[in-house]
């Protein structure tokens, strides 16, 4: 199967380029090769590559900047996935796309299921929801995987920010009233590969080279995919600092969201119920267990 992968230098894209090897012929592209803010280029690259599956982790992920760059965020997160889905439809191809816990308002007490109604509170969240809806509307075989609080050993993320700030400051002041599940980018890539393998197993045809439209249309759809359990950004910081690889441990102070004003509103609780994913595809690790594994390698 020929797989077109976007965002190869992003956290999830970097891991996917490695985990998808062996599952198909991976054509991994960066921003210079396919710029998602240039819809004509997106169209022409897909027509040239002719993939059977498009895997799209590329996104505009700067949550606060998006508040002032609405058009660009909408183009990259909604219009580009829409073009990908339209082109996939013409090719008879499928799509794996990633979305976010920030599609929810965060006011619910328990974890959110795929059946809960999204109500994004930020431009980023609205743009990601619009991307989901465009793919669903195209009627192509797809998996939309909503994840949360992604971190890893490279790129820009909360783990690396905290590890840097810990060396620069004597005190870290971190919000303790926003809850979610920190998810290692490697977990997302490995779970995606498992899902793809399972899709091929569900197919009776044994033809790994092809995408079984019937299987994808019946088993595909929207799934929540995050690490298990939940914590606050403060709890996550505590766990990061307690790892032996962090040489200097600053004082850690719990603050509230209003003590840390930012342009974009974040959900107070965006933990995702992943039962549907785990029942259909594979298990998912606890957030603290995965964080330890990630930091063991740092
Ligand atoms: N990060 C997080 O905390 C979360 C992320 N998600 C979702 O998961 C997916 C993967 O996120 P993650 O890997 O963390 O994101 P990153 O921010 O690490 O990577 C985003 C990737 O998108 C690429 N990109 C950005 N703009 C463009 C553009 N105009 N054209 C082409 N490529 C572009 C970046 O390219 P370049 O390297 O050149 O900048 C980068 O490779 C996204 O859909 C995101 O919305 C969901 C929940 C949480
Ligand atoms: C650096 C810092 C952040 N914070 C708070 C601000 C914010 O509420 C929270 C998280 O900060 P960040 O801005 O790093 O994270 P944020 O950009 O909100 O992360 C989000 O990114 C997008 C892409 C997603 O899809 C989400 O799932 C989520 O991971 O931590 C502090 O309280 N103190 C600090 O010193």
C-alpha cells in the first residue's frame, strides 16, 4: 500500500515515519514539499503521488497564535484536510487524520466519549473540528484519531518546556485546574500502526497491498486515542521533575487558570474516554508509565 505521510518533522509525524515502515511504501513529506497553506500544491502533490492512504499529522498547533491567525489556522487544519479527502475520494484512497481534545468545552465532569457533542472554545479547536467534519462529509474510508497533550523528546511541547524552565528558574508556577491525559507521540504512532494492522486483519481478502473499503467504512470513523488516566498540567510537571534525568528541581507552585492569562481559552477537563479505540484496536498505556519511558531515554 502506498502511504502519503504529511508533517514528517512534527512530533507525531516523525514517529509515524518509523512505525509505518513495513506497512506500506511510505512517501513522507515536509512543509517544503507540500505546504498545507497552498491548497493547489496539496492537490497536485496528491495527484502526483497517487497514495492509497493519506496519513495527516501535519497541523497548525500554536494554540495562542491561532487566535490572531484565524485564516491560516483554518486553511491548514480544515481546508487542507478537506482537499486531501476530496482527492482521496477520486483515488479510492483512505485517510488517517489526527484531531484534538480541544474540540470540547471542558465543562463535563467525566471523560468525553466520541458521542459527546464538541464545542470548541478556541480558534485552534474550531479549526480542528472543521477538519474532522470535512473528512466525514467526504464519505471516504477514514480514521479520525483525537488525542491530547502530546509530548516527546523532540519538537515543541510541554515536557521540553518544563525541562528547560527547570534549569533556568528557581520556581515554576503551573496551572492545577486544567485536566487531561498527557500522551507520548510514540504511543500515538504505535497505536496508529496497530490500528492499520488490525484493519488489514479484519479484511478477509488477505491483500495487504490494498485498502479494504468495506472494512474501513464499517470499522473506521472517529476514535479517541490518548494515554490512560488523567492529571493536571501541575501534576504532569510534578511527574516530569521527579524523573532522575532532571538535574535541578525548582520549587513548584500550583496556580489557577486565571493566574496565567493566555489568548486562547483551554478546556478545564478534556480527558478522553478511549474505550472504543481499545476495544477495536489495541490497549493504551497509563500516562505516567509512558512519560517515564520517554524520559528514561532523555
Ligand atoms: N501537540 C499537541 O499537544 C496535540 C496535537 N494534536 C494533533 O495531533 C497532530 C500531530 O500533532 P504534533 O505532531 O504534536 O504537531 P507538531 O506541532 O509537532 O507538528 C506539526 C507538523 O505540521 C507541520 N505543518 C505546520 N504547518 C504546515 C504547513 N503549512 N504545511 C505543511 N506542514 C505544516 C509542521 O511542519 P514544520 O516541522 O515545518 O513546522 C510539523 O511537521 C495534529 O493534528 C495536532 O492537531 C492533538 C492533541 C494534542
Ligand atoms: C509554560 C507554562 C504553561 N502553563 C500552562 C498554560 C496552559 O494552561 C498549560 C499548557 O500550556 P501549553 O501552552 O504548553 O499547552 P497547549 O498549547 O495548550 O497544549 C495543547 O496543544 C494543542 C496543540 C492540543 O491539541 C492540546 O491537546 C494541548 O496539548 O500550561 C503554566 O501554568 N505555567 C507555565 O510556566
